[in-house]
């Protein structure tokens, strides 16, 4: 029987059993395995390879950010873990994967109804892939964060176990729901407050997050990062993180030519909404760690000359999950990002869209600030880390269950903690490997092979 052809005709019980049967091919305990001996490549070579097509003058900023700690190195070097995961045990269940599922790629943002939701919020690498890859990247990020915060080994292990346990239990719950219930499922701030109501510190943090989110809108951002120059509103320069094009070329006009293609990618009612806005200014923006060096812009749009909308235009490159030797199934990588985000998120930005420039670069577009907030991990207490791990496991299960094989994953995971225990061992082993790779990276910078800097010297324009 072909599962691809007949899966829709299978009962929920049959899909659960199919997942359980997959343990014969790849037992849950095997996910503890990690062997550096399977590497046939050098991690520094991979990092350099990942810079292909980036803006040379910004790559040194990327390196400087990665130098801060093993955790930040891990965030900026997703290519290394994905390459290692290619040799890892795989259950055989494919979902729409996030691809870069570390703990800081989760956060709060506004739903179209203006409610605060918690979900995955970065989809640069999204692509169909094994569901295990997302949870394995997530748990390693918790192990590294615990180490960076100086928490005990027991807390690090417990954070990994809480994320995995939460994922497993929630997946079981989603497997028992209807397809529509899974599709409509959201994790609201009220859901989280109810679940953690006995944790006073965490509830207090969540209330502060609510307040912070309410202030992170285009209207609130407008007076902070703009000024009037000769009667025109301009985005303030903050080099090397935000700066204007330095050449005399009319980049604003060139970007404006792509707006029709971007508008066409929006739903028709959102196209009507976007018609109210006119572009006022645009600047180069440096974002994240792994994204530093890719083409990214922040643009100010105005309706009636005074109502602001800030959009972030970000280059979309081939997913790191995609085999580089094969042709991508997506003609436009901006569409790939938007498609994956809409599939995995419970609710997505109403201005989420894509376009391709004349120079052949693909872009995705979204609001710069729309009540977006992320975890302030540096302030976490041990219990905070455990609670946050629970939230992330919950959100990842919801994303995979929405359009994935919830019953098969639930059947594979089962009701015992074999997979949880395996990932505790994997996270420890792989976090050790990240620290070794970080030392090699730091040595490459000291030797001059890689150049790191934080100054604005050498900043250049980019070809959009």
C-alpha cells in the first residue's frame, strides 16, 4: 500500500499504528545517538560556504555576534547541525519543518484580530523535512542556554526533558482532535496564563510581556526611528545596524518598482488595504545572527501622509534543509518562506508577502513591529527556563500537527518517556560538540582566517 496515495483513507487508529510500527525501523532510543566520526567536512569550511552571496562588508558583523558565546555561535551556524542531522536516525515521518528551531525563534506577536499569540516566528529555513530535526535543534538550544546562564547540569537536562515531554503530550492531544480543530488551534496569552497560573514569577513575566507587546507597533516605533529632513520623513541611521544607501542611485524608486509584485502576493482584501500606503523611505537593516549579511531593508510607508507602517524586506535564500545539488521545488524562495510560515503558524501577519528583484534576489516581506516580543533569556531563573521549554515544545507540536502527520508522530512517540530520555543524551552530546566547534571558530578568527568586527567602517550599498 502506498501511504502517499492512501493516507487520506486511513483511520486515525491506523495512522497511530503506522507511527508505532516505525519504531521497528528506528527505535526511539536511537535518537540519543550522535557520532562526530561521521563528519567528512570541516565546520569552518561550512561556515564560509554559508556566506556565499552575502554582503561581504557585513559578514564580519555576523562573526562578531557569533563570537559572543557557544549559544550565539549555534544560532549563527545552523548549517553545521543540519549537516550532522543528515547522518542521524530518522523515523521517516516528514512534516513542514521550521529548519532553524532554536528557542529564540519563538515569541509573541499579534494575530490579525490583534490578540497576542505565542508561536514560532522565524521561517527563513522552512522546508519539508523530518520532524525530529526541529525538536533536536530546539533541545540543544536549551542545553546551551542553560550552560550560558550558569545553571546546573540537572536544570539543563530538565529543560530538554520538559520541551520534549511537552511536545509529546501535546502531539498526543492534537492527534485526538479533528483536522479543523488542529488548524484553528492557537496558543494565546490567556492559554499560557491559565496553564502556568501557579507559577507567580512566570505569570508576572507574562504580564510584562503583554505590556511590552502593546507598545511595539508601527505607531509607537514611528517617533523613535524617524525624523523630518527638508520636509520629508526619514528613518534614522544607526550604523552599522541601520544605514541608508550611500550611492546617488535612486534606490527608493527601484524598490518601488517591486511593490506591485509584492502587492500581488497578498490576499485581495489585503491588497486593498495596502493601496492606502505610499513608500516614504527605506534603509539597509542588519538583523539577527544567522541572517547577518543577507539583504534586508526596513521601509517606512505612510497613509494620508501621517499614518505609519514599517515593513521589513528580507532576502530569502535556499533553505539549508534543501540538498544543494538538487533543483529547488520552489521557483521563488520568498514564496517558500511565506508558504511555510502560513502553513506552520496559527495566524500570520496580514502583510506577509514576497517578490523577486531584477537582479534575481528573492525577498519576503512582513511588518517590522506588530506586537512582536521575544524571550529575554538573560533574565531567566532556572524555573523560568523550564516553563519556557514547556511553552516551546507546545508551540512546536501545534505547528507540526497543523498540517503534518499528528497521529503518526503521536503513535511513534507513544506514552512512555523513551524519546524524552534519548533527547536528553543527544542534547548533552551535541552541546559538547557545539562548544568544540565554537573553539575552532574562535581560533579561526584569532588566526585571521575569519575577520570579525563591530565598527561601521567598510559598510557598503547592496544590490537589491
